[in-house]
C-alpha cells in the first residue's frame, strides 16, 4: 500500500490542477495496465472526517480537522507486487498531489503472516466475509 501524505493544500481542500490529474491518471493507468493495481483513492480533507478514540472501554468521537498535517494521508494506492523493491519503484514514479510530497510504502498483512493464532475457523470466517464483500460490490 502506498499512502500519500497530506499537505496544507490537500487539507485546505485545494484540488490538483488538470496537469497533475493527467499525471496521476497516467501513473494509475500504467499500474492497471501491468496488473499490479488493486485500488486507489483520494481522501477528503480531515475537516470532513472524524476519529473514534478507544480508551478504558470508552469510545470518544473527535471531529476533524486534525492538527498534524504531516501525520495525515490524502490518498492511497493498493498494489500487488512481488517485493518491497518493486513497490518502491512504483512509488518513485511519483503519484503526487501538489508539488513536493511524501509517499510511504507499507506491506499489507496476509493470512499467512498471523501464524497459529489465526485458526482455520477464523480463516474460514474471513474468507466468507471477503466473498460477501465481493458479492455486495457486484450488486451496487
């Protein structure tokens, strides 16, 4: 997964210009054409979001905006590649929103990463959930 860090512009709701949209489209198109792209979306500013904080059995809702822009993301892309190095190469192609920025690449857990604690019953339940998600997406 590649996460794109927010900036003052993205948090202000300033959208990219058409040149940047075209560049992003080309980069996403290249990922789609090679079959590595799973999904990718831009995110609205944190002023339109909320956080749910969990502490001592309580849940507290905190509405945005959130202060630390450098800790927020403004978008993401999920790719399926063979290595960290390949993910980094895709990240270096520069899906940037406004000028300079930061893209962070992180690996998504696979069922095999969880070991014995992720029992066959839990794996089956997850697989049923994934099938349900796939079916509900087809009906929309």
